[in-house]
């Protein structure tokens, strides 16, 4: 019986730790009334479509956020977005939700959205209030794992600019222009760089080359000769390749060119890294 209770406690602690990886990093409650409020980059300013929320996987491992919900609790609690199935956020990855419109990445820096998973609210709107808003993110079981209560912030959520953590992920919320004069940076760090903090070419336990992949083959080596479980995700979090490797060579010839996230598991070790396939 003691073992059973210990197992339940271990599962609960593990679930809590995994959920705690997901952080509300930046929110635009109140887009500016002119074209400068066009946060989603579709060329049209909209009071509802240009609202956004940026969630970051702050953990060192990939996180399956399928079935997670984003709720708006201003006058009543309303589910504004449900994360679709098979959505896996890599370590350091960003899940960016706009109220609506056609999010359009442009160039680099602000407006590029980095390598975020970009979607629009499944309900058709985020419906954020410009004051006294409460945003609740729940996991697939309905447990609240991240909350932002505007009434507790030291800055206004109705200032026509986003509120963002400074420093990203760990800091307190401030008005975005306080740092660099820019109104917002959806999908990016405050300085305009990618939020991803994954090493480009070296795992904690594994090493891979070449990166970028230019000949359809990626070599993955480790100190162990055991089976490697490999999974490749695109930037929307969809799994595009799953295989068990008995050698050190992963064939990706059938995978389209682009940026991907490679998850490798062997023995008791798991690591995720960004890969560019040309």
C-alpha cells in the first residue's frame, strides 16, 4: 500500500513539474488604434485579431500541450482557445496565439515570430479586457498551470502595448517599450531574438552533424551503443518522423526543407535540439 501511495505521489509531482514548464511570457491586451497595433502582421489593425498571448516551454524537455486551454475570466470564465491534438512544444519553444486574422511573418526581428508555433484562437477571439483581466491556462486534465491576473501587475494592460516578462521567462511583467521602445515582440525575446535556447549542434549526452543537414543524412552519436528512439517535429509541433535507430545515421531524405526539432532518447537520457534541413 505504501508503494502505491508513493507511486501516486511521484506521478503527481511529475505532472506538476511538466506543467510548470509552460510560462505566460507576453500578452497584448489592447492593440494600438492605428496600424502600429497590427501585431499579427496581416496589414490590418484589429482590436480583437491583434491581441495575442505568448506561451513558452521553459523546460529542458519537449512538452505535449495537446488539449490545453486558454481561458478568459473577466466577467465570466470562457474558454478562448483549445490546443489541437499532437501539439508538442520543444524545449525553449513558443506557442503563440493571436485573436484572429491571418498572422503573417515578415523579415526578421519583430514581425518574424521566430520559430514559434503560430495559431489563431479556436473560438475566434481571445476577448481580453483592457483592465482587470484574468487569463488562465489549463492542462488537458483541467488543472490550472499558469495564471495572469492583470490586477496584480504594476503596469497597465490598457497602454496600447504588450506586457512582457523582463528578463524573458523569469522576470516580472513590464511594458514592452520600457526595454527597447518597441510595442511588442510576439514569438521572440524582448531583444528580437528567438526564445529558443537549445544548443544548435551539441546535446547534453548526444552529438549530431552536420547541421544544417544538406545530404539527407544526420549522424547522431553517443557514448552508448543502445537503441536510440528518434522523433522529428515541425515548428507547429507535429511529429513528422519517428524511428528507432540501431546505427548512428538518421535518413531524412523524405523530409521537406525547413526548421525542425529533433528529440532523441536512449537509455535514461532524452534531449531535444533544433535542426535545419536543406
